[in-house]
C-alpha cells in the first residue's frame, strides 16, 4: 500500500500542491504536509497569517483527515489519524527543532522537486542518506505535541472581573469595527485574544493574571487609542 508524503498550500480557501521544500514554510503562508508513514497531517501556520485564513485552513485540514484529497490519481490523507498544528506565531523558529524529524524528511525529498512522493516505491537523491527518512522517531514528535497540549490544558481561566472589563473593550471595538472575528489561544498563564476584520489584523489583547495589555496593529493604533480614552472615562484603568 502506498504511503504518500505530500505538501500543499492553502490560499484563500483553495488547496494546491506545491513542490516539497522548506522554502514554503514562511511567515505569510499556510502549508499542509501529509505524511502517511507517520499517519500525521501537519498544518504549518506562518506568524503573519490572519485569524480568518487560519480557521479556514484548520477546517480544510480536518476535512482532508476525514475524506482525503485528490493528488493526481490518488486520494491522500484519509488514513491519517492525527492533525498537528505548527503555529510559527507561538513557536517562532524553534518549530524546526521541535519537529526536527519532519524538517529532515522535507530536506531529504526537496531535490526530487515533486509535490508528492510514494515512500514505499520512490527513493530520494543518491547524495542524501536514505536512513534520515526511514528513521522516524515518533516518540520525539509525540512528546513535543503532548508538551504543547499540557501547556494549553494548564492555562489558568481569566478571572470574572477581568473578563467583564475585556468584554467592555470588545463592545467598544464593535462600535468602531462592526464586523470582527475573535479568536483565543491560551498557554500556561497567558491568554491571547486576537481580532481581525475585513480591513485585516486589528490587534490583540494579552492577559496574564490580572495584567491586561492591548496591542493594536500599527495601521489601527489611532482607533485603539480612541477606544482606550473611552475606556478610561469608565474608570477601567487596569490596562498596561
């Protein structure tokens, strides 16, 4: 049975095959890597990818894990059991160390210049050592993934009075931007609430315990300053 290793790019809700290459793992791209050998689908999300594009990519990755995707005359991905998100915004360049085995495999097959290879039949370029692609250390990847899961699970809930004040700010944001998408990620004692509208990335609120910091995008600093003035009038002065 074929075991396919493939790379695709998700752009504006569309998925297209791209040559297997590390060069595509860049800040403004959303890349899907299907590895039927390890039964994993990796979703790489560059640090500059917006909230809407991110959520769209996550839905596509889940759909491929369930139904597969056609590449040439093959249906690829539906035998994979795990979807692993590689968030460059959270991990920075350390993702290359955490997912070293995946990076090695991409480097190994990069000279072939194909978007999909059959690991059972095809061989990488003779100049490379085949052992690098055969020796897949599943425990190392699983350990890294489990570590990230624990970090999320250990996130402390936002205290009620802080949540209420954040809600006040969100309502003020909606006065300025009637159509916004809101996403929340948590790691350990930090919660990040991101805002995105049709205009682009608006900014984020970073919560750590009772400390709350508003970080507007450069293009919308003026609008956020106006909101903060209105917040201060209501004596909500806990923001840093």
